[in-house]
C-alpha cells in the first residue's frame, strides 16, 4: 500500500494491503446489469490483466459447480496435467448439461478449492470443452483450500457470502464428493435432488448420476427463468 493512503474496507473477505488491487467504483460509474470485462493495464510496462464481472440483481437464478472430479475427468488429474502443460479431459455430456441450464437463464458460478493461481487454467479448461462462461471462485491460498472438511468449510463460506452479501442462493449444485454435499446442504439448495453428484462415493444428500447425459432431457424441458 505504501505512504499514508487510507486502506479500503475488506471486500469479500480480502483485506486491502496484501498485494491485491482494490478499487471502489464511483457511484456515477456503476456498471449496469450484465457481463463486463475490465482490463487493468500497468502504465510502466503495459502488462495487463482482465477482470470478469457479472452484475445481477438479488435472487437471480444461478447454479454452482465444483470443478475437480465434477467436471474434470478425475479428482486429481489437474495436478498431473500441470506437469505436461495439457488441460484435463471432461466427462461426456457435462458441457451440454450445464449449457442447457445456462440457456434457460441460470447463471453459472464455478466454486473450487483450487488455489487462485490456477484461475487462468480453470478458465481455459472451461472454454476448451464448451462449458458456459461464468464467474470462477477459488481459494485465495497459494496451496488451495485442501480436501474433505477444509474444502467443505471453504465452499460453505463462499455460498454463505453469496447469500448474505449478494442475495444469491443456487437453484442447482454439482459436485462429486461428500464435501460438496455438505456445502450444498448448508446452502439450502432445494429440492434435494437439485444437488447433483457425479459417481459420488460416501455419504451424500441429493441425486447421484452415472452420466451427465441423464440430465439433458429434464434440463431441456425446464421453463426459461429469464427473458
């Protein structure tokens, strides 16, 4: 931060002064509803980074999806693919199922316990396989939020923040681990069969599927939730 510049209030659990850029959008320049891409450019060397914002009113229909094992071909394949520079494969029918929901008006949010430095690869993975574009929420830790109870706690906190600060409660949740089930139950995703788990092992509350193609008839028959 440097100098005597006053610190901005914490935003979404992130404190000002930890090396991240924070900017309070002035009232007269607030962004309207819709998806926005904002590019930040360093004046000195012209390096840049893109930010993706999705401005929606409270109670906008959304769905939540985990990434590793839920959308990637296995739980740990991302860390194997990191060594080769490749991107993971996905499960047959997964992109089509999530696109069917998005086409009905549900906004996608991808919540993963991955570390934040994997955001670019996560976005590339989603684009490569044709998943609907959406906001990606990762852990701010350099090592990620871990597994099991720590991953569940991270996702519970993320979903609670969405509900309390944004007025957004998911209509559907996708996962593959008991930690996903715990998080979605805590978030009150209802009815329970809207908590959908791909080939899950262990305790869960929701609907287990063997293939995403099982979901397509029901999803394509859903009424549109927005114009």
